[in-house]
C-alpha cells in the first residue's frame, strides 16, 4: 500500500514538473525570439538606430533599413464599366497593388565584392491602411516604388490606360503620389511572433512530456493541439474576410447577437459583413505594423451600437443552432463594450471552443478508430474553419459525435439506453440541420440489432433498460421509427422547397443560375443527369476524399489558386497510417474505455451487410451534395457540376475510412500469414504510431500557420 502511494506521489510530481518545465521553456524561447527578431537592430551603431526621414529613396547609400515606411496620397480614379463615368476615391479608400524594387548594398565575400540580388516586394494595399510598411532588414542602396491597379492593366509610369486591351474596371493612378519616406530602425516586440513561439513551444513540450498520456487518451491530444493551434490562427488572421463566405456567416452571427433591438452599426462594421472593396481578401495587412493600423481603424470607426446603418439580414432558422456559440460570445463582448476587432476575435474563438468540445467528446466516446477521427479532426482545413466564422465546424463536430455514439452502441450493448440514444439522434439531427444533404447518414443508426434493446443476448427483458416495457422488440420499433422520422424531417427541409417551389435564380456566384431550369432538366432527363453525376463524382474522388481539397485548403489563404496547397501529402500519409495501424478498440465502460483496450479475441468488426449499408448511405449523401450544387450553383443545362469543394465531404470521411480500418480478428490458423501479421501489428499498446502521430499533426499545423498566416500577415 505504501509503495502504491509513493508511486502515485512520484507520478504527480513528474507531471507537475513537466508542466512547469514546458511553461519555462515556452517563456524562454519567446524571449529568445524577440531578441533574434531585433538582433540586427541591437548590433547597429547608436547613430543608426531610431526613425529617420528620407528625402529620396533612390539615394540611400548603404543605410540599414529595417522598416521602410511611406504614405500614399492623392486620388484613385476608377471606371467600373465602359458606360460608367470615372469615380474618384481618396488614396487609402481603394485597394491598389504596390511594387517595390529593393537594391541592396554590395557586401564583401572573400576577396571580392559581389552585389546581392535585387529583391522584388509586393504589397496588397488594404483600404484601411494609410502608412505602408516594407520590412527589409538589410543595408540598401536604393528603393523604387510604384502603384499598379489590382488587375495590372494600367500603365502607371505614364498614368495612361490602354483602353483597347484593359478589362473593366479600369484604374487611373496618375493622381497618386508617395510622401513622407521614413526609415524605422527601432526595437519592437511583435505580439504575433511571441504568441506563435509561446504556443508552439508549449504545445510541443506538452506532447513530449505527456506522450504516454496522449497515446492512451487521444482526445486530450486533440484538445491540446486544436486549442493551441486554433487560438494562434484566430488571433493572427486579419479582422476581415479570410474564410469561406465568412462575411455571410458574420451577418447571421450579428443578426442573432443583435436581438431584440436589431443592428445599428457604422460603415466600418457593415463593410465586414458584405462583399465590398473594404472586405476584399486579396487586400490584407502585410505585417504587424499594418495589422495594428488595421485594428486601430476598426476600433475607432467600428460602432456596433449606435451606428447610422440598420441592415436587415435574414438568418435561416435551421442554421441558428450552429451560430449560437459565436452569437453568444459576440453578445457578451458587446455588453462589455469591447472594440470591434476584439469582438471579431471573440466570435472566432467561440467557434473554435465549440468545435474542440464536440470533437473531444466524439473521440472520447467512439470505441474504435480514435486516431483516425483525431487525424481528420486536425486537418488544417478543419482547424481553420473552426478559427473563422463558419457553421461547418458545428456540422462536422455533431456528425462525428453521432458516429461515435452509434459505434459505441454497436460495440457495447450496455450503451443502448434512453439518454445515450437521444444524444445520438440529437447530435445527428443538429449536425444535419444547416446542411440537410447529410441526412442519409442518420439512417446508419438503423443498424443497431433488435436484440440490443434487451439486457441479455437471449432476449430476456426482465432486466431491460426500459423496465416498464414488456419486450425489447417494441422499444426497437419505437427507436427505428424515431430514426426514420428524423431522416424525413431533414430530407423534407432540403428537397421539398427546391422541388415544390424552386427559385427563379440560384447562387449568382455560379453565373446565370436558375433552380427552376435545373430541376426541370433533372426531371425531364434523369438518365442524362445520372450520367453527368456519375462521371463527375468518379473523376473527383481523389479531390474529395484524399487530396489537398479536403485536408489543407484554408479559404483564401491556401487553395487551388494560391502558390501552395499546404502539406497535404503528410495528411494523406497519416490517413493511410490510421487505416492500417489504428487497430485498438476501447473496452466497455462509462468513460469510453479510454486507456483500456480489447484483446484481439474481443475485437468486433463490421459485417458485410453493415459495410454495404454504411457505404450506400454515405454515397447517398455525396449524391445530394453534388445535386444541390448542380441545382443552385451550376448554369442550366451544363454538363459539368460547379461549386463543389472538398470540405463538403469531410463529415463523411470518418465512416468511409472506418470501413477500411475496422476488421474482424484473424483466426488462429491464419495468424502466421504475412497479411495477418501486418493486420495485428498495431495490437501493442506502445506502438510507435500512437506516440508519433500527435507530433506529426502538431508539426504540420505549426508549419502551415507559420508559412500561410504568420509570415504573410504578422512579421
């Protein structure tokens, strides 16, 4: 007894010391990052530190330039179309591109002097930023700066426009000028760099010190990684549109948060909720100084209580549950009179916390495929969606929780109790409410055998979970009726409005769309549409289920049109590992069986019928996804379906990949075969995979955030 108490005391001390060491390392590396960031400034002679006015940037003569600033003054003339008149905008109220050619001083290399390569910098000028900043960090001979329109059609050197070649809108930038050139060589503390360093070291240190705990309880590994990486994203992203249709989701959140008085907001707030020049994702702050200016403008002009505008946005009732967490956070932040930038961050953090909570309980509850679910949950795309305004994290989290509850009931008959079944159906119903295209997945719940509703395999109901009923068969029928009713309610909310009363137009972003025409086309030519659907679904299988589209895309930051698609190969590799090696299954118990794993003799696998049914239901959801985009987003009669994105299929990935992962145990006579040995390789609790996977997921997220967010907006 004394030995056990001593061991417990030592374990507690080790855990406590690990936490303190991790915090100390995080603080230490944060301080070091600040020193390294200012290393060149600290080594400069005293007469080269400070702020210096520059008369002519073409004659810098080898001065050290850390931050080169200048003001954009004058006017911008824009002609929206051929028939429109030229509109005049003051500088700083319309986005333009800035290009800078930086010519570095010659440096001594051995016995000869060699010039460094000329550096070409671009700066997407956000409309809210007045003073422009170019972060250089070297000795410079001269700097040449020019302004070009967003489409690059204007000849800015002469101020002329090639009318016969230019596309509209056209820009005349001859009225622009650059003023107040300055060199800023001052020590600075970059809060975004500090946050990145602290959270990176803290998260990595926790994964190292508590690797055994995380290997046994993957839900805690998820919570650590999602909250640290997600928080870093939420606070580092600019306070305007960066996510998928983020302005539309912000409309709904503000609509709910403004009840019952309604919205009374200023122009700066409205511009964040509509597609305007001020909310263009191509024009963002390019460094920490511009981010600070951006936030200062929004804080000064973002009146969300007594503004002159009273927009009347309509929020679909079926989407309200997905927005509630964000709306409550925004409501509380408004009550505390926080600034508009802080309110935007609060809403993003609330969405992240909700997603983390849903996925935590889903991973905790599922008896099988925990590491598979963890891998999918930590796709950069999922963490990014959770750190922005979106209802997708709510949908994914609820459907994952539904799947976890269903699998737990299928693996552990003691789970078939009223509260657990209600939780399962409620999670599935709420998850499908914003996007009823996933409704067929609800029917997977019908796979629970009738005998599970009795307390013994023989069907004896004397100790049944529902003692007031005589027979489990009656409860089973009631349960199946509830599943079917939930399915039909969801499917009716999706199909009936479109079939009975289709809109004259669909989503105008897809072109000249028409729901009436598309529904008519499908009904008149069902076989042709079936061919279009089947051909496109087959050709898009890689993009939808194992490519960058469904793993690493991050709104306007990482997609098929940007320079990088993220480290999607890493996540595909991790998915393969999860399918091949994630063979542990949690034992029965009220705590989800965490830390206690079934032996190979106790493993349960899907039957052929169960596999087929799950595959058909997820396939039916895919058909509805494609059809919804054909009706609402594709021009009438087109032979290609437009608007489909990989993120739409993320809620289906877990069940589909689980069909490949979960197998029945290998019989004794077949255990010595090569295939059997490979299948049972992961039966050891201390397999390297369970220790390595959190580290790889963490590293992938950290590198993605550094390259796509921190470097782009915050340094």
